[in-house]
C-alpha cells in the first residue's frame, strides 16, 4: 500500500508501455524465477515479456507455439484449473488432452499414470506443468519425481510450459519453490514459464504477469521477440503499467525486497501451520480415514478427500464453504476457527457414510485406450455411449476414447465430443478427437474400425475393395507403428471380413488372432428371428452360428441352436421355414433395413459391435458360443487364410473355434459358397495391395 502511494505520488507519465512491457520488470521477474546466477540469463538466452498476469502469459506463449511453431497438441493435468484447456484451444491447438495427476484412492500424486501419459504423448506435444503449489489438489511432485518427468519429456521430445502463480507461497522460499523450473533450465531445456504476481503480491486487478522464455540459441532471441510483438500487438497492443511498476520497484530495492520476502514467508508458514493443526485435530478426534494428505499437500488449497455429500453437509449445515470435489482453501482456516472446522469435518465423515475415507471402494483398473474410427458417423453415435457406460469393458474399467474421422468431419466430431462430455459418463477419463491416424492409434488396447467407404449405386465390388484397401492400409500401418501389440481389433466397416484381412496384412507384427470381423449383427438377427418364430425370449436362444462372410452368402445356421435348452429346429419343426425364410431373411436383413429407413443399420450394428467386443474381453458363458470373423485355419474344410466367421468360445481374451459340429450336406454347400466368395475378395484385395 505504501509503495502504491509512493508510485502515485511520483511524477510519472501515462504513456503506453512498449508492446512487450516494462523491460526492467520482465528482467527482474525472470531473474526471480531462474535465479541471479542462472547461466541462461548470463548468456542472453533467457528473457521475459510482460503479460496480462499468468493467464495472459499462457495465452501469449500458446499463440506463439500454435502460430509460429505450428504445434497443435497440448496436455494439461487432471485436475487443473478450468482455463488451461480453453486458453490453448482458443490459441489454435486442436488436440488437447489430459495427463493423470490425482490419485483419489490414495490421496496423492498419480505419478505412474502421469509418466505413462507422458510416455504416450506424441513428439512436440506441449506439456503444461504446475511449477509449485499451483495444482488445485495441493500436490506437487518430489524432486526425484521431477527428475523422472524431465527425463521423459526430454526423451520424448516434448515441450515444457510451466505455470507459476505461487512462487514463495508454497514453502516460503522463492528459491525452493522455483526448483522445478530451474532444474529444467539446468538440464538444457528450451521452455516457457507463465508467471503471475496476483497472489504473491496481491495484485489481482492490476494483471501483472510475465512470460519467461528460455532458448538454446541467443541469436534467435531478437527474432522471437519480433514475432511475439506482432502477436501481442494484434491482441491487446500493450500491458498495463501500475502493477508492473510496483513489482519492479520492490524487486530492485533491497530493503523492500527483503520486507516482501518476510511477508510471504509469514503467509506460507501460517498455511503450513494450519495444515499441521487441522491434521492433528482430525486424528485426535479419531476421524475415520488417513489424513496425512493434508500435510503432504502444499500451498493455498487442499483436496480433503471428502465426498460431494459430505462437502454439501459442511456448506449447508456448518457454513464451511468448499467445492463438491472436497477442495478447500487453507487460507480460510485460521487459529480462531480451526477447532470448529476439524469438529465439523469429523461430524461430516461419521454421519455421511458415502466418502471414500469411510469405506473401502473397489480400486478402479488402469484406464485402457479405445479407438473408434468413423466416429462422426451414425453407427459410432450409437456405439460410443454403450462403450462409455461400462457395458463392453466392465463397470470398473476406466476408458480413454480416441475418436478418428476425416478432416471435413471434425466439426461434427467436436459435437460428438460435447455429447460424450454432457453424458457425464464416470468411466470416460478423456476423449481425444482427431483426424490423424498416428494420434488415434497411439498405444490403443482395442479398436472399433467402423469407418469405411460405403458401396454406392453402380459401384462394382472390385471398386469398393480398391477404395477400402486404401483406408484399411493406412489404418493397418498406423496400428503397426503406434498401437500396442496386444490390441484387439474389430472391423465393422464393410466388406468387414476382407477389410479385416487387409488391415492385418499391413500390421504384420500384431498377431493375426487379434483381428476380427463383425458377424455378431447377423447372429443377433438370427437369434431374434428364431425367438419370434418360437414365441420365446431372445435371451433364451443360444448357440446360433453365422458361417462365412458378412454378406448375402453368409450361412445362418440353426442346426445347433437351443431355445430354453431344447433344439431350436425341433421346437420350430418347420424345415421349409428354416431354409426358405429364416436363412434369406438374415442374409438380406441389411438391405431390408436400408429399404425401410433409407439408411443402413446403425443402432443394431452398434449393439452388435459392443456385444462382440464384450465377449472378447469378458469371455463367453460355459453353455454358449458366439460368431466371429477370424482367420481360418481350415476348420470344417473352409479355405485357410481368409477371415471366416466361425462359432467360437472365448476365455481370457483368447478365442477358440468350436470343433466337432455335425454338418449336413446342405450346410457344407453353404460353407463352400461363402468360402468361394471370400477367396475371390481376398485375391482381388491382395491384387490391389500389390499394384
């Protein structure tokens, strides 16, 4: 306050500051962050540009990275502040992802998840890092963890962008709180760091901030400043002067600088003492759960671990105000109210039993990555909710969805992403929408290949195959390069059997048994027809088989089907209906749907795709089998090396063809017919591959 009055009293002019701001302020801020003896500063490789607080510094840096460096992928922590993703999106980043940060079960940093997500990030992705006490959880990595983070970022060729709004407020020491940034600089990184003086100087409405830039080549500094000047000039011309003058004056005056450091040390110590006091009182009261996370965390905020119901109880009944996530401001805990806060938390935990602190919830599995191609289409629109609901992979399996479509469909795909977000699906940890196959197939565990060229009027089969060879060649090559070798691949796009063959051909290092084509839709259609004919429930129909190709030559086989444990053929007792109505209805059902709704099957196709993958991941019942298009080994005299639909059982993610089924001459003829078509498709497709 006395400094503000002093500045106001000075005979200063009110001219605009330069576009890059007050240079003495930026130099002082950069030195405070990197240290007076920083080699990068001495060598002229590190400098600052004044910004509209930390938010403005983030935006200035993001604008440069998007416009000048051409970067498009950025990662922010989960959780983070709501503005991080929006800043980078509005700056031009099109691929914005999350990395894991908070382990809600253990109330600590999810370091393994953090590192795994960095390992899976594409080269040149921007990683937004919290320098100290900045994450809303109050959790910071340890020094050893920071070293590992730096090692992965360097090895993966990622770009670190620090956000530093609380220097001095974490430990009370400017040097301690800047350790992570200084370590990266010492390791030779080029980086950005957004600095804010809103908290540690109390300059909230003065918007005093700085973008610190560290480069490896001092000769590039002038060029960088020139481009950054053009960016800022078009956004807000120049920054405000009052707040930056206050910071500049304090940092340059030894007496004021020391007084300010003493003030932030008092503030930091008070928060640390309140953390210790709150934990001590909670433990003394015998509050259920472990409370060490209160003191393990640092800075102004704490993720208490309280449930939404307990947080609501504290707000409504005790007038202690915190978010539903359990995040509370530790600055609001004082010597005068700490006993009341502790007693209220004790009451909330012991009277509201839904909190993880009071129970032992099932530990969720590590998230798996699922890609859906053609993700802006109608099948995917029905498919994605079922995947996200837990139906396919289990109610305890978190998911990261990768959605792939062509560039012109990205607008529609972004709408799909909004729909997924608005569905509030607890298992969906992240959604990545992209038109880049290298991103979509990166480290995936399962693939739904829905997108394919549809057959149009007048199009010959060889034309359709030629078009799809190009699509599935690219996707196969992408999986070969980027996907896990254990990935399970389901091809839905038609001609599904041969598309799956093509895809596998271009991903030779992935086992052939990991590729499959969808004939589950035909199985579901067949089961439904048998159930309606017999007056039974569809769930009572078992062991229906689809043989061969997902085309009009397929053979829907009821010979081994059971309805309520009894042979279906015997219950129906109408051989003419089986051969002359049931089989043609199933074979031509897709065409009938198109004729009726003027669009191909979508809802039923999505359901069948989910059924297929659910069986593959969760297994088949002991008294049933399912139909899958898989690589033929010659069983039942089928042509080897084509993608042929068989009855299979599945255990532990491994399918096995059901052997020893009796086949009538009629059935053998049908298998030969569909096998012949698959061989023709294979030969035509491989000819295109070799062309």
